């Protein structure tokens, strides 16, 4: 892929300081750290390293170090490749469904003020909905497994929290047998999923309010009064909560292609940026309301930065989670059991992608690249030297 003509880092370097100065009270410390990390990523400020091919011995030159921040558009490729390689060994030879849980836009402001609590509630309600409906004998009558990926953005960078769930088509019956859906193109009824999801989220919000865990600031201060919050919940309950059950993937290989595109994404990639002129940013976006038509949007640079920072996650919040028989505690054993029931070998899941080792490859021979020298910037060197203990004074 060609180098983008414009990067998020370029916009931050030009306008982030002005944005922070004007919005200092609204910019959190984690957002400050993201701004600084993106600005310094792959520049002399973070130092350099020298690469060499461990197979042919070719010196591949010196490169700038990455910031490794999970919100940086340039730092997710290696992490994504390693994660996908690990998941390729866990795929089973069945169809996979794509289920998307979306909350009403009326919840957006409250979720922004309570990110950690309400993103956690979103994971809990979506996973509990899938497990409960699938376990119903009238539906599938089995324990399913799936992974959930949190996305908080729409194509125009507005706050749009939703969960992408990748679900194998089938599950384990109480007697240990593998149960498949009755139809190859149908998994679970999305209307039932939407109603159960809405009820669980409604009860979760009510419980958090009763325990006084929610924060109401600024324009949401009126929700602190119990009657106002009850009316707010009633309004949310009247809306239709959208759960989209999409057509199954073509096979395990298509699942890997999807995972490679979606699991380690940030709010916007550098390749969607078009221009930065007269203090305005122009970028591409897809209008899914009109058949995915490609359009262009122009925003003031500071508004672009504000929207980008809406999607900074709280420290330590895990955005990829596993449930059911794919949970971390039992995934390996359950995957082997599933393959045994389906009489499949582990290598049949995805032979091409499973054998590919993650990480950078040599452009000449394809061998793995290793770092042979790390050059830290001067300021880091001075800081490290100040930490050392003087042997003459010991």
C-alpha cells in the first residue's frame, strides 16, 4: 500500500496545541497522551533502530521507533498480524456469522461521560443476549462461542458505540454434541435479540443509577433527579434497538480477512485523509444510508481533532473480548473438542494464514527481520544516565 499523502500526525502537529489551549478543561489526561504519542510516532523524538534480516543478513537500514499507542493509526499493523495469526489456529471448519449490536444515539452523551461503566455494560448485555437466546431450546439449544470487538465511531467520526461479534454457526448441546442451525443462512432472530438486548441494557442502567455509579455533568445534570432519569429510560425503551445479523462468511478464510480489517482499527485511517488546507481537513467516508456511496467531508481541523479524541478509550479497557466456549479459560480445549466432533484437523482451518509468521519480512528473501541496534534520543539518554548509580559513591 502506498504512503498516504496526509496523516493524522500532521494534523495534530499543526493544530493540536491550539485545540488544547482553547479546550483545556475538556481534554483529559489520556487524550493528552494520545495527542503526544501520535505527534511523536516514528520521529526522532522517540529514537531509531537498525533492522537486519536474520536469514540472509541484509542490513535494512535505520527506522524511527513507533509510539505503540493503540489509538495511533500507524501502530496497529504488527499487533494485528500477531493477533490474527494466533486466531487462525483457533478457527473451526464451520460458517461464521457477523452480529452487530448498536445502542440508540440518545445514549451517546451519557456513554461519553461514563465510558468505562457503559462500555463494560455494552459488552455484558450483548454477550448475555447471545448466550441466552442461543441456549433457548426453541432457538438453537446450545452453548455458543464468539468474540466481540468494540467500535465507538461512525464514518464521519461521530460517537457511535457498537459491538461487532463474530460467531461460529453452532454450539455445544448439554449432552456435548455439536448443534448446527436449522438453516445455513439463518442463525438467531434479530428482532428477538434486539428486544432482549434492550431489556438487559435498560435494567443495567437502572441498577447503575440506583447504586449512584453514573456521572451527570453539564447538559446531563438534569438526569440526576430520579423522575427525570425514569423518563429518560422510558424514552430509550420506546426506541427500537438495532441488532443486525448479517449473512454468514464464506468460510474461515473470510473470517480472517474480516478480522484483519476490523479488530485493530482506530477512528480513521491515514489513507482516508485527502487534504489539509486553510485550517480544514477533507477526508473520505462511506454513506451506508445510501448504499455505501463514497463521499467527501470537510471539517475544521480543531473539530476533526475533537471528534478523533472522542474515541480514546479509558486506560486498561479491553476492546476485544471472548465469550461462551471461546472464552480464554476453555477456548483451546473446546476448539479441539469441536474439531474432533466435526472430524477436522487443526491445519484445515486456514492453511495459508496459519503458517504465516507475524512480523516484518525481508523484501529480498522473505526472512524474518530482527532489530540489531536501538538508538535512543538524547533526552532519553540523559534521563537514563541520571537514573544510574555512580559506582564511586557506592
